[in-house]
């Protein structure tokens, strides 16, 4: 039986560092938070190879005294806490005294720092976790930290890093969020000598948000006060996107990825879909930030107020947008909408109940083609119930169809068939210029996106999308299709990329299927019947719900005692 030993510092320090520094973006986060705590109003971040080779964070904050530099590199050495009671009212972003020590454990670190009023500053360098130089040096007021060869002493972690573009994107997302939270601070990010992102530090939060969120849609804001907290909520609707969109959440200036807030936003997004920036302010004693190694989660003393504040914000922001309603899919062969004579005993509506308005005489394309009289001779459409179900008289008996579930199955199998046969590409008549944040995500997954039919080009205006996959009868906005594909690729863990994408597109097609309340003509109902019957799996929709209920002639005879 192995005996218990005390781990050497070289081992336990790297274990501890792995909890704090997960990737280059973690280092950028910790160093940027230190700069903000130091009162900096200018922060410059430079990355090489996505931060894997070098990370440099410079600020004009209060700086570190020369004699304090060695202490700053020790575990649990901090200027922000003094006693245990301070943990109950943490008002700074950092407080544990772990960040610099953790970086020294997994990389080479150089710090140059000078306090205001000092003629000279100091320089300190480490290698393999040990200080190798500590001298006085000329430097600007503030602090400059350079982290080189991240995880050179922890190769097990290094091999799990993403590509340079992937690591850059993560750092860029973090800096943009903190720029929104701190509009009076000037931020600058460059990668391999090229500017990626910058803000002026003018104090205009809306101006910063407008740099991050897509152009076009209005940016709204509302402030909500409750008994124990205040909420400043910024929102931008995203037409055609179901779900909450991008979410930035801050608690007392700290960027968090908190389950309570995520759940509250998910609830709110059922009424308002789009981008959110949420700033919660409350007494430090009412929130516990000391529950997560990366300080990404917090615990609220009054979590119910998170929900109520967001609920009130949704009501104040305006009428709910019908984000679940997607434009009717178009396919190759039209079916003409016309009134159908009501069948006796069934509740028919001559006017379709879609939210979209249209002329009943227009060419309205739902299914591939109409069903000829010959093809339908053996099946008669009886009518549609007031609840939307379709009733058919068949040679085998009577059948009921859920039109939404049926159309989901048809769209799903159609897209799967297209994806399995070949790659279909549609050239865009007007190229789509991608927002810089979206362009960074594209760079990370560009190979997989190109393989699936997307095409991009770098121009003076930025990155353009010039083609997108063609997924048959269902049409989507190219950018919405791109964003959905990116979300799928991010969540793909060593799965088949091609299958992941077509399943995503098929799910989008499901949302574009006719609704249960949509009134169908006889031709449309018969067309839907034929297409469902041609499906490989016609009994259930892609989500497992029944498509059809069939009552056989034998069952009806027995049920009514006619045997």
C-alpha cells in the first residue's frame, strides 16, 4: 500500500496553477482584473500566436513598489485582503493572491512596474517558478507583465490549447466584455502586431456596445431597482434567432458566468430574444464571490431578485417579439393558396392563421409539389379539426396527422439526404460583411465551415461571407445559418463535423415547419400525406413526437360492433 507523502512545491504549485490559469484567456483575464483594481484607465494587451507564445498586458495604474515585487509573485500574497472578515465584503476583482504566482508556475514571467512619484521602477524575471532577476529599471508609471511560453512547464495542459485564432477569440471576447463594463477605460488588443479591438475610454457605454453587437437593430436600455440590488439592462433584438443570443453579465463589475443569471436570462428570452448586457449592483456582503477557482460563479443571498429584476426589465423593454415565428419555407414548386369548402362537422377557417400576412392568391410554396388526382385517388382528405389536426380517409381506415410534426420529419429527412449525397453551395448575390467578433469565430473554424459550403474573403471592409450551404427547400438568412453552425461546431467534441452540421440545419428546418394552427388546403394536406409516407421514418418527428395516428378498418369494425 503506497504511503502518504507531501508533494514537492514544483508539483503542487502546478496543480494549483491549473485551476487559475486554464488557457491564454485566463491569463489575460487575471492580469486585466489586476490592472482595473490598480485604477488603470488605459489597458493594452498584446498577444503572439493567440497568447501561446507571449501575452503582454500594460496599464497605467498605481504600480507595484520595487521591494514588493518578489512578494507579489508568492502564493496568497495580496494587497486587497487583511483578515477573514474581509471575505464577507469583497469589492475588488482580485483578492486571493494566486494569479501572478500561478503564472510563474507555468510560464516565464517578466514584470516592469513603477509607482507615481518614483524616479525609477523595478524589473523582476522568473524562470521555472524561480526568481532569476530583480533590479531597478527605467519604466513608465503603471505595470507591464509579459508571460512567455505559457504551459512550457505543463505540457499536459499545453496540448489541449486551441488554435491561435481560437485562443485569440477567447481573449477578445473577454476584453470586449470588460470594455463594456468599464467604458471609461481605454482598451487595446493586438495580435501578432495587428490591431484587433480598441475603445476610446470616453465613458459612453452605448458606444462601446455598438462596437460589439451587430449593426442595424436598435440598442435599448432600462434600469430596474429592487430592495437589495439595481440592474442596468441593455438589450438588442435579433430577428430570426431563437434563444437568448449573446449574454454579458456582471456583478459589481465582475464578469460572471453564473447559473442563476443564465437561468433567468433563458426565461426572459422566451419573450425577448437577442443580445443582453446585464449589470447587477448590490452590497458586497450580499454576494459571495469566493466559490469558484476562476471567480466565474457567485452566490446571491437573494437570488429571487435576479428573476424579478429581469422580468421587470422585459416588461419595460417593450412588447415581446414573435421570435419563434419563422418565415414560411420556400421550395421549388408552388402550391396555390385558395379557400377550401368546409366539410360538415369540422371547424374550418378560410383564412390561414399565420402571423405573416399575405394575399391568398399569391404563389405560396410549402411542399415540393402538388399531388395529382391520380396520386391521391386512394386517399381522401376529410378536413382539419379546430385544433389543427388533419383527417384522412385511406383504404386501410382513418388517419390523423399532426401537420407540424409531419413537416418537421419531411424537412429533417430532406436535409439529411442532401447532406449525405453532396455538398450544395449557394452563391450570395450580396456578400455579407461579418461583424469583427463573428469574424474571429469564423477564423477558428474556417476549415470546417468551408468544407460544409461557406466561403469567406478578406476585403478592405472586413471579412465577407460570399457563399453558404444550400439546404434544399428551407431558406434562412445566411448569417443566422452561419451563427447556428458555429454554435454547433463549438459544442462538437470529437464528433463527425458533417453530421453535426446537418443535424443543426435540420433542427433549424424543424422550427420553420408549418405550425399546428396553420390552415392547409386540400392540395397541401394531400401533398403532406404523400411526403410523410415517403419518409424513411414516418411515425415520429425528429424529436420523438408522434406524427400520425391510424385507426384501421378492422379496429373500427370491432369498436362499433360491426364484426
